[in-house]
């Protein structure tokens, strides 16, 4: 006969990405949104663990959280969450290959290695990025995105004005 002090062990098989290249556009958007809001790494990994696995937190339960996953309902403790988010530690490192959204709206991303992309597009993007690093103006990133995500390559005549230690595309 079971007593109320006995605990039942439930094994939950969570399927999570194991590297940057495994992330879908939906997962990348979620991750980038968290990073843009400035959450600490442990919190980002915790949010990603729950979102990407499909595990739902229903409410606080004592020192843990009452969760639902598929048909199972259970209480999970902070130590178990910390153990689980260790599988997302790869998020702390910079990806070895470029990782970006494949599509933004109706615009597809150009090749991540700039293969088949006009050299002018590469130079414009490099100038915009260097300008962003120097000024931290988000508008430069928006303009860079318009070159990295377009339905066609822009073929423009570009004029360059020389500034100390960088080139800026003149429009």
C-alpha cells in the first residue's frame, strides 16, 4: 500500500537541439529575442529548455514547479532544471559556422558565406557593420539586413567617401 510520503519517479525524454546549426528559424527567433532583451545566459537556457522541449510550467509548487509534458504532470526542482540546461551549454559559445534566419518575411537570406553574391554587396555590408561597431547605431544594422535579406541583389553604383580607418558607402 502506497503512502503519501512516497514519491513516484517519472522519466521524461526531452528532445532539444544539440548545436547552433540544428536550430530552426522559429527557435532562432525565440533565442535572438531573449538575447536582445539582455537576459543572463542561465535564464536564456532555462527559457529555451521549456519552450523547445514543449514542457509547460503550470505553477509554483513548494520549492519546485508543477509542470506538464505530453500527458505527464510532475514537479521539477531547480537542481533538475540546472542539470537539464547543461545540455544547452553550447549556446554559450560562438557558432563555428554562420547561423542566421533563412527568411525574414518574404525575403530570403543570401548565402552565409557570400558565395554567388556580388562583391559590392559584401563591401556595403562590411562597411555598414564597421559603422555599427564604431557608432552603435541600430539603423546601420537595419540597412545591412536589407542587403543580407533581399529578393534580388541590389545592383547600384556605389561611391565611397574616405573616413579615417574605414569606408562608408554613400547613398
